[in-house]
C-alpha cells in the first residue's frame, strides 16, 4: 500500500507545518519514497521527491523550495510502498505528464498497465506513471475504462489525486480497494485529504493553534470519498469558499461508469524503455583511479569500447568502488560508466541536496550510483571541477 495526503485552497503558513506532519504520519503507509507536488497559483507544479523518508526529504533544498504557501494553492503528498517498479527517485510520486501532476495509491493489473501505455503512447517504469500519462493524453474517463478492477486489493486497485493545469482543478477518485478521506476547514476555503482520516486529526492536534475542521449538522468532520466518483473542484473557486449550505454535496463529483475499453489506435514505441548498465557505444576514454590499499593512483588508456568495458567490469568487481577524474568528451561525457538514461533518472529532480538543475555536460558534480544520489558542484565542494562517480 501507499499513502495519499494533501491540502488545497486558501493556504497559510501553518499549512506548511500541517503538511509536513501529514507526510510523517503517512510514512507508516509507505516507507520507500516521499514526495510533494506544490501547485503554484499560476498552475505550475513544483515537485520534490526522492527514495527517502519524510525527514530526509525535508532537509533537501528542493523540498524547501516547493513547500511555499504564499505562492501555492495545493500540496499533493505521497509516501510510496513499492510494488511494481524499482525503488528510486524517478519512481517516487507525484508524477507529472504534461498538464497533469498527481499521485496514486494502488496496484494495477499487468493488462491495465499495458493498455494504458498503448493508449497514451508512453512507455513507463511503473503502473502509476502509466495512469497519469494516460490521463494527460486522453482524459480521466477513458483512462478509468482501461483500468481493470481486480478481485482483491492486491491488484486492480486505485485511489488517485491529481491537478489538471488546463482547467485549474484538483481531482480525486478511488475504487473499493483503496481508502481515501476528506475534510474541510471551518471557513470552507480548504479541503484536506488522507488515506486514513486519523492522519488528519493527528496532524491538527500536532500543529499549534491550527484552525478547526468544519462539522456537518450531525457533528461529522471526516468523510470518505464515494467509490467510482470523480470529485473535482476549481482551485480559484475553492479559495473563495464552498457553499456553506451543502459543501459535501457540492464537492461530490460525478460517477464514472466503467465500460469495456474501446479499440486502441495507438501503438507503443518499439522496444519500450531499457536501462542497460554498461554503455558499449563509447569509443575512447582515460580513467584515473585512486586505490584505497596503497593510496596511489593509476591511469589506463583504452582505444576501443570492448577494452574499456572489460576493464571497468574488472575494476568494479574488485575492492575499489571509487572512480574519479574522468576525461570526458562531448559525445561521451561519463566515459561509458553509466548510461544517459541512468543519468536522467538520477538528475530528474536536480541536485539531491539543493535541487539545482544538473546537465550531463556540466563540471564538478558527483554521482553516487549506490545511493541513488547526484550532487551539484557546489554541494560536491570540489576544487578541481572534475566529475566524480561512485559505482555499485
């Protein structure tokens, strides 16, 4: 299972603290990754996510940049418990495809995953990514039609929350295999959500002087999202306040009918995505290594890709796991040590500490392949400006 948490509407400074507490509580539903999408007032999504626990994410510059109440109208949070797809920064939620930024709790069937990829034309590394790629391409109605409901909660399960930049809405939908609850602020200018309603109550109790939740005539505060209904609200309208006479009814969405999928016209790109560890396309490189046992350095030159590949494999299989001072070329900036795909995976959210954008041709950054980290030149604190790579 994973966990969904968030706030949308007329945000205040105390909502930043509230959101952090939600992510900490939500960690008990997903310990593999943590992520946040902050929806700015202009509709842009600023995402901070990593394969770390919430406390470690809070220390990253990208999170500090994202969690800004004064520029935002929604915080979409997620804690991942990995099912399909490996654990890394790229596969952490939320995802963004075009105008859609969102997070998913659940696991799809292999058939549904494949159908979503075919419909969207986007090959993905997780079933969750396929959902949002498809929503961006064909909309929520057609996407839901392609998502087969499983017999149990182990697959064919979903609870979704996402922002649509086109119409400025925040959206929610779940089936009967995944829980999702909501509440309103007392002034009806905010909506809160969590996979477990207890998280909302606990986060409020932990946040000093936090405003009360709205209560209905019967005294209820927390409400379940009804199954198979799309709840949708425009963020600009939400900050003005919901209808006080019937906020739950006005928030409740339309039912999405599950129908047999229509014939699919699009086809996936040939071969899909692969992540070969060794790049055999390199032609030449110079590698200088630091040997821990002696403290000395050695340099070897290779004239063809096969020699380079074999030497690197022998090097990695030995006791030394540090590779530094790479002599790079524009066509081969990392000398075949990692692929372009692996670099893009590590650098998708920028520097792991401060969030600075890193391009593969830049100088002075550090890659730690074992820890799924990449550091910019400033955070690397390198005086020589060379790239350093730590391999598994």
